[in-house]
C-alpha cells in the first residue's frame, strides 16, 4: 500500500517535493504531464504553486489532483530534507 503524502512543496521548475507518512521525501517532475488535458492548466505557474495536500495526495483544485501511486512510484527518492 502506498503511503500518504503529508507535505508538498511545489518548485518553480514544475517539480514537486513530497514527504510521505514514512518520512521519505520524493521529487516528482511534472513536465511530462503538462501536455495532457487533465494537467494543462498547471502550465500557469501561479496555479502550479497552489499545490497542497488533501486526503493524503497532492491536489491543486477540486478537478486537478495527482495519483498517489504515480507520485510515489515515479518520484525520485531525495535524501537529507527536513
């Protein structure tokens, strides 16, 4: 079972830093997803920066969220963040 996200930090380069309930941090690059209709609105930097955690995953609006499994499994492990 994929652990829940407890914190997210959207970065200016369209990547996310996400901390999971295990304490692990992962970096996820959104560039490959921004051309899909579901995520096209996130090309607006102001909207992308509104990423937040709701119900254990990353969301931007009521209509835009990211699969927890995608975020965890395709994210790159990051060491040393607090």
